[in-house]
C-alpha cells in the first residue's frame, strides 16, 4: 500500500486499519468529507516535524530574584526562582494557552495562526515541551 485516500467517511471507516497503518508508516492518508479533506498522520511524527520547523525562540532572562521566560509574539511568560522552575512554569503557561486557544482564541485574528503551536503543545509531554523551550528537541 502506497497511500490511503478515501472519498467518504463510510469508506474510510471500512478501511480504518489501512488508514491508520498508512499514517503510522508516514504515508499519505486522507479522508474526504463533503468539500473538505482531512489528513490522518502519526501523532509522534507530526509532533517531531512541528518541533523541528517551529523552534520556540524562548527568551530566558536572569534577574535579581530569579529567571523570566517569554516567547516573543506569544502571550506566554513565566517566572521562577531557578532556571528549571521558570522553564517548568513556562510549560504550564503553554498548556494554559493551548486550552484558551481551543476554548475561545482559535478564531481570533491574532491567534488563529497559532494552530501549529497548539498542536505541538497538545502532542507533547512536559519533558518534550521543556526540551523544545530550551532548544534541545532534535
């Protein structure tokens, strides 16, 4: 099997195993529903690509009382008494942003393009997000 393309939900449901196998192997896998088409991809592959092509560019600043972390262009910032605490707080702030995005920010013009970031956050565990923030997620 090279690719798995199905022109209806019913056809895709009938071939769900083939669809998921294609996604797991990294092959193109799509489902058409009405006028739209959805891609089925392996979650870890997607997470890896999102992390690779979207570096965090987090700024970490040492201050008198600890550390501050912020990501330019995003409403995400955190502070901590140590570098590790600040990064852990930044992971929590990212998770909060992803929740807010899914709840009410996804259609707001200055947030709608953060779809990839929200996918990355949702597909990552805390250690993966921590590594992404500090630039060691390769």
